C-alpha cells in the first residue's frame, strides 16, 4: 500500500506506518484494513477541519501480477479539544493546540517539566523546533530531524503541534496506574526565536493491556484518570465506546448488552463473548478442536481539568479470546453455524 501527496509516492512499511500515523491490519480471513490518522504525514489539511488522503493499493502475490486501485479518502473533523491523544495498535499520538492564551491573574504552572526545560530552551539554537524527553530524572534533547531518525513523528499544522511514537521507544516508560500498564512518554516540544520561546507539553500515555476474560465476557479496564498526564483537578468526564472504530449510542449498547462501568479509579468495558460485532475462528490446537472470538473495541474518554480545559483520548483495542475448546459436532445434510465451520 502506498500514499502519494503532491505527486510523491511513499511505500507504507511498518516503520513508516508507525512514524506517520498509518495502521494496516489483517484479520483471520486475510481481509486487509487500512486506517490513517487525520494528522498522518501525507494528509492534505484544510483549516484543520477538512482532511484528504489518496492511497494506492496493490492486490496480488507480486508487483508484476498485482491489480492497482487508487482511493481518495476524505473527512471533516472539528472542533478539536485542547489536547487529543490517539492510541492505535502500532503507535501513540498526541496533538495540542498552539495558540497563545491571554495572561490571567490566577495562572497556574502546569508541571515541573516546564521548569526543567528552561535551560535547554534558553541555550538552544534559534529558528528550529526541538524536543526534550524527560526520563526518570534525566533529560534527552533532540532536534526534530534527530527525532525523526529515531522514528518519532513531530509536526505542526495551522493550530496544533503533534508528536507520534511507536510503542516501547527508548524514551518510553511503562507505568502501572491502578494495575493497568501504560506506555508513557514525557516530552516538551519548543521553538525559540531571539525574542521568545514557545514551549508545548507533548506528553502522551496509552494503555498496553487491561483485558481479562470470564466464561462469557470480555472485560477491558483502563484508568479513569491517566495520572502521568493529569496534573490538576478533573472537573468532569464522559466516556463512550464503540466497535470497529464506530462510536455506539446508549440504545445500541443496551441492545447488544455492552456496558461501561465506572468507579473513582477505573473504567471497565464489558462485552459478551459472541457479540454480533465480532467473529469466531475455528481451529485445532494439539488435537483439540476449539474456537477463538475476536472483536475490535474502541474507547473515547473526555475530561476537563484546570491545566488544559478539554482533553480527549481515543483508544483502538483489538481483543481475541484465549482458545476455547469445543465438542466437534457433525450433522449430515444440515447447515452448520458459522463458528463451527472449518477455517484454514
């Protein structure tokens, strides 16, 4: 698969995908799905509201015999939250607004990272963007060019600053929050001119797991407050879920027996194994016939705090159950349920 803005063609390799905001997945029947962030590298952006991307798709066992298709993808997206975090299968991404707010009498300093970055920002070369990673009491400074060479994606739009990273980079830390592991990158991105320094908090955190199973349920748990990102009081929050990237309303959730449970520390999404939005795959393991059930879950969580105002985090979370042994039933001349059909 390739993308090509302004006449240039880029092959979407795994490294390019995680750096530039693309995800390519293959399901158990070898169906291919391509997903792109609206802020991915090759998207044509109009006023930070309209997003257009052209992709070239090759279908075949080799390039010579492949059929080629060109598809243009377009969508509208607005309004933006002050900070938006996107957790995909192969990368995590944060974008924040970069407008300059008015000075108020009761301003509050956001976190200690701001004071820690000042020596680097003050002594930095003017006219270039740089990023400082805060790692367990240490700091690591890179230019944007150096960060790109380390497979980070750092960019700006008309109104936003973006940082994107694959999971488990050298600057990422795994932090347990209420028993759920998060991949956390604490970073500050800055631009210096002779008369000013613009510093933007580009910290990002995404859940690495949190899935558990009962005999008939998938339970996906994430922290209600991502404490590595939240440094001030949270006033209110709101949570939605979806499947296959599509948010569901409360009526549809009720019809399908999907629930979101909240307490002071955690959010738990519960989905019945066998729900209509997923699929079964039959297989044999060590001579035992059985099935696995898969579903692609989606979480959207919004909260307001004193430091940022409105925050939004979206998480894509594919789930596959462990192997479930089943009795093999063969009935001559009768239609077999989908999950009992043999799949290679």
